[in-house]
């Protein structure tokens, strides 16, 4: 699943990394700072649930 997030500022980048590390359902993470995208591999649940949780916690 590909997420469009703001990775240009170091504060936002750290916040996104911290949030993604809290989810054990996420296997692999790839950060593309130039395109402002994070690619994640969801292992044990639906990607939509992870997306909804990230939107609630991330703002």
C-alpha cells in the first residue's frame, strides 16, 4: 500500500516513522522523500484498517 505523506520536514518524517513502527501488522517500509510517499507491506490485517488508524493518530 502506498501512502502520500509530507516527508520534506524532519519533524513530519520522524512522526511518520514513529507511528509506523508502532504497528506490528506492518512488515516492510520504504520511504521516498522526493516523492513524499511511504510504501508499506501489511501482513496480518486489511490495509484499509491500517490506513484508518494512521489517519486518526497522525492527523
